[in-house]
C-alpha cells in the first residue's frame, strides 16, 4: 500500500475516512486499506439506495423526467435507467443477486436489437458508445457470461473504424454528407426514420466514443485480453490531453473534467479502463497521466472535479461529495497500477 500512497504529495486516505460519507468510508477501508468490512450488500439498504429502488417501475425501468411527444423515437426511459444504474451498480456495487438489478437488466436487454446493439438513445440510429457504456454496467453486475452480452460485443466489433476505434455519434450516419443540424436531429429523434447505414470506416476514431466503448472490454474477463481491446486502448491513451478527432467533446479540457459514476470519457475514466486491462505504470502515456494526477492533487488530499478553463463548477456540498468519489476512483487506479 505504501508504494502507491507515497507517490502523492498529500495523504488522500485521511479526508476520505473523515468525510462522514458511509459508502466512501466503506470502500476506502476495503479497496485502499485492504481492511475487513461487512458484505457489500449492507450498502444496498442505505436510504439513498432505497430511494432510487422504490422509484423503479414494473417493467424494470425508471420514469424519465422528460415528456416527449408521440413522434419521438428516443427512449428516455432507457436513458433514465442507465443513469440510475450508474449509481446503483458503479457506486454501490449492486449486482444481479438483487431483484431490482435483475428487472433493470431485462428492461435494457429488451432494448437490444437482433443485430446486438442496445438501441433507442439516438432513436433508430446506432450508438456504440452508449451500448459500450451500458454493457460495462451489466458486466459489473454479473452478466459477463450472458449470451446477450457476447452478442453486444460481436456488434461492437463490427462497428469499429478501420483504425480500430469507435466514433462518437452514429457510425451509420458518417457517410451522409451535407446534413443540416435539423436533419441530424430528425434522424436521431424521429421513430419513423430508418437506421442509417452510410458507413465511412476510413474516418478516424473518436477518443470520446472509444473511451466509452472500452469500458465494457475492460471489465470482461475474456474481451479485456483481446487484441481489439489493446488496440483501442493504445489509440485512446495516445490522445491524452489532446484534441479529439471529432467535433463533439473535441476541446482538450474535456480530459480534465471528471464525473463519478462515469459518463463521458475523461482522464479518470480512461485510466480506470487502462488499469483494468493491465497496462504498465511505466507506459509513457500512462506515466504522463499518473504524473498529472500527482501534480494536481489539492492540499486537502482530494482532487477537484474539474481543472478545465471552459467548464465552470461551484464549490458546494454536492461538489464535495463528487470530489470524494473522484478521489476514490483515482486512488483505486494508482493502487492497481502499482500492484501490477
């Protein structure tokens, strides 16, 4: 433990243990200090978890706040279910031994097409980055051996660009040139529009999209070892602190704006995947990222949720809780790299 902790200027363990946040303290003791703790399922009975579980509806989904008209093809219930599972599975480590997770998983699998993707977030258009991000949660919840997960991986393999990465947005729309913003919006929201299959796989990968897909590979016992995962990971780390190849989330500052649970690709989420896949801390790109974290730790032992000049955030109680989760994630990453 001391090897990875000694790399920091300030001790991150102390503020985590003194946070007063029961779940943060639990995972700090278990994951960072290798302490003996109760079974994780005791966290599932905490009020904040039960509050989410009680809002789940009969089909396994959660009701979205957005009310869409009948012509909309976007499955907002799928988006809302993914949002809630990010909390239940990634933060509280709920899994498929719990009935709520079983129901939610079956709802998500009901959105899987014959082709293998989880469709509906971009209406009828492909969205490999969301499929990967959702599969990541399902695998963490215990569905790694489910044939529907394997079907999803096979679809993701088909959706790669020639360079071995994935794009942000729909790969089937790349070949549709000269679309107006209104036409793009219609394609990705109108339930009557067919799935576009105008691929142009010669276009370069997107770091933002590839990072989200790679999460699914990083937590799967077989696919994490594949050449596909290694190729995508090499592409991703080579773009650290650089502009994306695509206009969405292109600014380099997107690398240093953090969320936990993970949503978009940033330095924390990307390094989490690389540490799980098994990259060495001596890798040039990995070392650069680790040094960035060391250099940007705050005197209170935590990290900020954003070091971006283009994204503003307020320093309040909600932000403090987010800083705790981000710090826990960073510490887990360091420990993995230093124990490899």
